[in-house]
C-alpha cells in the first residue's frame, strides 16, 4: 500500500482524462482523476451519501471513512489504481475506482489485465446517468493502461448498479456466490456497447437543448431601466410572443422599491427571485457576465443564453474570457448558447418563447433552423416570412437557434434535439464552421435517415469566435463526405430556403423522372434544360398555350400525376391576359385540388411575376402546418398535414419580411382581392420565381430520396480470412518503438501491408548500372527502371520512368539516359521493378484527418486527374457497397469500364484492395497515412507498384471513446 511518503503516482497527472459530460437529464458534470488534494471533498461527499448506499458499496454498515480509507481512496498511481470523480460546482457527486488484480484476485501490476471496479453515487444525483458516464470513462482509462476486463461484486438488492453494468453493452459473464453477484465483462467495445453509448449521448444532449428551448421560467438579466437596449428588447420580445411561463426582469441598478418593468416582475439579482429559474438570458457587458453566471449557478439555473459580445470574436483576450465563461458555467452544470448569440425561438403552442433579438415571433411550422450568425439568422427568418420578391409561400418554424460563438451548445447538440423532436420535419442549418466534423457527419447520417437535413457550409476561414479543429482536407472533400452522410449540401441561403420549402411541403420524389407543363413554351423549355443540367430525366414539356384555363391546368396536372412514368411535376405559369384567363385564386385551387388527388408525387410551380398566385398557393399558411409522416409508408403516400395542431393566427412578419403590395395585405386581412384559404390539411405547393431555383431544389430532393433508399442497405464491412490483425499490431508496436511518429521504411511498409493481404511488387535499389543488371536478373525481364527521388517519384511525365526493358542492353541504355538527364544516381535513387500487367494506373490513399477522421480516397494516377482534383472519398470503415460506389464516383471512371473500346479492368479486385486498406486503418489507429501509387488495375487483378505508410501513437481519445463535451 502506498504511504504518505510515497509519490502520488508513477505517471504524470493524466490531464487528458478530464472531461465535461452531459448527463441523462441534460445537466452537465465534470469527470476528473482523484488526487491527494481531494481528501476534504471525499469526506464531505461521503457524509452526504445515505446509509443504504454506503451499505451497498461496502457490504456492511460503514458510517464514515477512516483516515486510512481517505488515504487509500485519494492516492493513486494512475496505472494499477485509478479513481475518478464526477463533480458539480467543484464538489464530488460520484466516484469510481479500479484496482488491478491478478488471477488470484490479489493486487497486481502489468501484465495482469483484470481489475475490480466499484462505484458510489450521491443519492441526490442517482438516476441522472452519472454512473453510466463514469463507467464509460473508467473503461477507457483501463484500456489505455492495458486492462482488458473488469470484475465487480454487487449485492443482489443493489438493482440500480447491476443495471448500470448489464445495460452498458459489453460482453459479460454473471455468477452468484456467497450472497454476492459477481459480474465480469470485457472492455473491448462491441457494436452494442457503442450503440448504447451513442443512444445515451443523443438523449442527454437532446434533453440539454430541450431544457433551453422549453423552460418553465425565464429571467432576463440586464433589463434597462428605460425603454431600448438589448435586455429590455428581449424582455419585450418574450412577453409579446405570449410566453406562458414565469418571466423575471433583473438589473442590479433597479430601485429597491421597483416591483415591475413593462408588467414583468423586477429584481435586483437572480438570488432575489423567490422561485426556481430554468433559463437566464444574459445581456450585460462582458466584464459583468462572470458575476451573473455565478449567481445563476448558485440559484440552480439550468441554462444560459449569453447575448453579450466581447469574447473570442474580439481577439486573444476575449478568447480567454470565453474559455473562462464556459468553465464557470459548466462547473455549475449549466449549458450556454453563445456568447455573442442572437438568441433562440420555440413556436410550440405551449411554449411560444422568443428569447432573441428578432422583434417578431415567426409563424409556427415544421422547420428547425440553426444559424451561427445572427445576421444570417435574421435573413433566413425573413426569407421564410416573405410572400413576394423571392421564394413565395409561407412555411413556419418549429424552433430557431442562433448560437453566436457556439462556445458550448453547437449545431451538433441542436441536431441531437431535432433528431427525435416530433415538431420538426426538416432541418436547415447555416454553418460558418464545423467544430467536430467527425461527430457532425455521424449525427447527420442518423438524422438524414429520419428527416431531411439541408446545410450551407462556410467556405472561408472560421470566424474568430469559433474553436475549429485544423483539417488537411479540401473544402470540397469535406462537402463530399457530408453528402455521403445524407446531408443536402447547398451553396447559398437562397438555395437553403428553396430546398427547405420543397421538403417541408411535398413528398420525396421516387426517382429523377420529371413532367413539365404550363402555359409558356419558352419557360417550359428553360425548365427542361435546367433538368438536364441537374442530371434529371425530364419529359418533353407540355405546352398548354397562353389561353389555358384553370380547368386545363387541372386536367394536365392530374394526368401527369397519374402517369406512372413521372416521379415529379413542375408547373410553369406566366400572366395570362384576356377574357377567360384564370385568376390567381382559381388557378391555385385547380393546382391544389389536382395535387391532392395524387399525394404521392411532389409538385412545384415556376411563376413569373405572379404575386397573387404565390399568395393563393400559400393561403393555407393561415393554419399552422401539421406533422408529416416520413416513414417509408408515409413517403409512398401523401405528405399529410393531419395531426393534433390547431389553427393558430400567425404573427405578422417584420417590416423586412413584409410582402409588398396592397393585394397581399388584402389577402392577409380578408379584404378585397383576398384569396380564400385552402381547406385545412391541404398540401401546400411551393412556388419559385425562376426555373433554375425550382429545378435545383427538386434535384436535391431527388438525390436525397435516392440516398434514403440506399441507406436502408448500406452494405457490410467484409471479413477476410487471411488478415493477420494481431501480427500487424505486434509489428506496429515494434515500428513505433523506434520513434514517436515515422514514415515506415519500404521493407516495413511491405511487411505490414502484407498482413492485410496487400502485396507490393518488389523494387530493388540500383545505385549502379551493375546492381541494376543484377536486380533485373533476380526479378526476371522485362523490368522497369524508376527514379524514386521525391521530386521525380510518381512523375512519369518528367521522364523518370523507363518501362518494358527487355534485356540488359536496354536496361543499361535506359540507366545512362536517366543519369544523363537528371544527374548522379545518388540524387535519382533508381530502383528496378518487374513489369506489371498492362492496365489503368490508379491511386489509393487513406489518411487520418484531425477533424474529419479516417478518410479513404481513390482516383486515377497522372497529372490530368491531379490537376482536375478528380478524387473520390469515403469515410472509413468502408462497406462493400461504398467501395463499389467509390470506384464509380470519379469523373474518369469510364476509363475503368471499357471506354472507347478499351478492355474493361478488374474493378472487383480494385474494390477488394480498397476494403483491405480501409480495414487496416480502421483496425489500427496508429496507421495515420497510407498511399498506394501507382496501383495498376489490369483486366485480371491489380498490382501495387509503390507504397508509403506513416505511423503515429494513437490518440488518447477519439469519437469511439467515452462521451465528452468539447474541451475548454
């Protein structure tokens, strides 16, 4: 046993074990190693634990800890004995420890790989998922220290703790002896344990956002004594939106006798509020925010919206101020939206919260909206309000979050909330940066399988206020990876809204076949051309002529929707003049009724200067939209608008979003010229002012629909009997022992790749003509002579390669040519290699990117492909279906499949090579980069002619590790 004179540990304090976590109820806690300085905290914690919990922990009455106990539980070597604590407000709320044991159950050291584990959770915090989070973290620590198995002894009555272990998803064994349940489980993550961990992560993070969006009470801190100012404005916005919860105004400068401000209870401090507060909106200068946060934390506030500026966006000093703000808030278990935030909105009838700087409440609807920028958030809300001069029609918002510097709550958190939010059918996100692309891609893939996710991603440098992991991948590559995850990736906020309106109002198309009809031949042809440009399959446009009546439109649309050769219909309309021409309301009703009779196909309208038609098509917006069935059955049928939502009178749009013209106002107010509202439950038809915008939105919906269908069978990661995973691990360990990170020598590279069935053709060094001749005789003619110097490697266009050398005479002549052109052999590093069968030269690469994770890339070799950037990418691990699509994704793929009469090459062998490289990188995170170049794909088989490989120590934690919040 360690004595007080012993060193604290055999290792440095493992700071990377510290982590903030979101608990089951949405609150947060900090997990960190227990040290000798925690004696008083441990004693205080133990005093607050019930006698029953103490009995369950020690199997006997144990009212207090002895000095010996305190010493034992606070002195760890961080290898064989480790203790972790979960803290809130700096105080312990739970602890966990492991002790390494040998086969005899006695204390041991490495190489013993089993440890006993035990927990203790304060009664007030039981049921919050603290023990589950601690188990994830102590298991990760144990694996890092070479422990592969945990054992735990639990009293049968301690059902909660038994459930913690059994629900974790690890492979386990249970036995019962001497009145004690003994549980043993392997710590190697399983598919089930990873699924359990991610389900818990989703529930916890989703609930943490729900607590912010649906608070029972709100305090606005920084409400001015006179009208105007940020705090007073937000207070008015909350009140005017009809928020039904308790609302409080706070300002230290309020007179002591002031009871109300604008009809809202006034207080000089959050501490003075005589009831619980769920959400605090902070609008005070940055230097006063820490004091406000401390007050809120001590009062039990659950979350903060910090509108105050002066943080990371202002430079290094502000960045440190932001870090301190997050650390302070998390120490009290609070989450933060902001700082420098625009605010949040929830239009649900029972909430109606407008805790933002938006002067008007958006109309209720089914679109979730996230923007990091307040200015972009305003623009998006305005676009969704607008009836004319852009995308027409009204589609409401379920919730809106503008996170500012997103120091804590980010797009990932809000995505977790929207994933199972029954009020949200479509998610629109404007992301200036992605702080954790690996996690975002994972969450996006899961969300997109349930509801559309449309994203505009910034292309420039991340704003100063955003903490973003460095990435070596091009912006186009990251965008491609997002698309593979089901994200509908668009370039502008106009396209964001265009796609969102279609997806919120119409069913997904079953394919790319498009019918076009309308009263303008030229507009129909323009729409046809745009469909071809977007790789859709349009039918010849049906011209109804400018004299078409509403009945003509109804008949034509009904026929197009009934035609089994069409998957979607685009209606084009221009103003018609003359007696008998349909009015706006008449035409809108004709289109709506025809679409309602065939609800399984999407309908879009392209209109030219038809504000009245746009008003008519969106008239049903006077009724709150209803839930959409996005199940496969629902997509096959109508995107129905039934449900429990009741009509809600929408708020008037702000001046920036108001529809121009008296006609629109009349329509809204029911005055002259008003268009009758569509019957409740009628499917709204989106209208667009330009053919290219409508077709682009439709094309995105078609691609997304195809992704949804493909996602039902993503394929599998194949197993290969000849892979030697353990042998590869041993070799990697030996290679890493030579240095922290290294480019593996050629022989080591070939040996490691061979363990995964990837065989590189031998290349023998040829420092002289004679050694070149010897190498050729050993390999057998014909051979190739290559210069491998960095400036010539893989550059056949520079003349550093000589092929098909049939005998020694040709070899010596080629050797003389190379040295004559490029200099001495020492600079050229020539090698001799046996010729491979003729085929197509390709490149296979895998890299561990610090932001995106493991990425597999494929393309054709050569300057042309490199110049055009013609590489395709997939996230590792790659499935068999993904390998097939990867090969076919590059623009030059026809060269592999018999282009212009050439012989098709062996793409199945190429796909197998890709899968083997993917397995290598996925199985061994130490492999941070692999390049196979060139890979010659012949009509039968593939030949890897060159390979480089780089190793580095694996990261302490990755996305497969325990749940953590971004570090500050």
